[in-house]
C-alpha cells in the first residue's frame, strides 16, 4: 500500500488483506503522530517564549540577546518543518511567529542600552554564543536539506 501522505497507510493495507477493522486500526503507529504533534507545538512556542524571557532579563548583553534571537527564529523554522501540521491546527504556527516577533521587537528596543559583552571572562561568553549560533544553523540546515 502506497500513499502520498506522511500518515501511515498500514491500517488500509491490513484491511485489504482481510484483517478485521479493530485489529487493523490497532496496528497503526500512534507514537509517530504524537511525536509530530509535540514537535509542532513545542518548537513553535519554545523559541518565542524563551526569546521573550531573555529579552526581559535585567542582566543582559547584546551577544546573549543575539543568540536568543537566532534560536527563536530557528525553533520557529524547526517547528514549521518538523511538525505534523496535518493534525495540528495551522493557526498555531502564526501565534508562535507572533510570540517570536514580539520577542524580537523587545530585543530591538533594548539593543542600544545593552553592553556588547557583560561577563567576567568575555571570551567565554562569546565562544558560548558562537557555538550556539553554529548549532542553530546546523540544526536548521539538517532539517531543511
């Protein structure tokens, strides 16, 4: 049985083979559906909420805020790409995008007043943020490819 969808077609194939409907439906992979739903919801809101939390912190610097912004957009892209949007309502993604947009707006409003690096050992903070940015880029590139 072949299908042009990301949903499993095993129950249909089993029914064609004569398996009773109750047994065929029990053979459907339920975990994959829940994983897709979880990825869609979690990634869509995780980026925006963490960016909002970071943008509101008292002790903050530009390097940290830049990394949080990149991750906010990366999580949004990952949620869009990896989520099972055939099950999850499509209006949830724009809500997550609005959360990220509000976080970006708050970050932009605070940008000028923040120091570039506010740490006792500045190179560690910069190294941490650079590695975080590389990880975000690799995550998005791996999913998009």
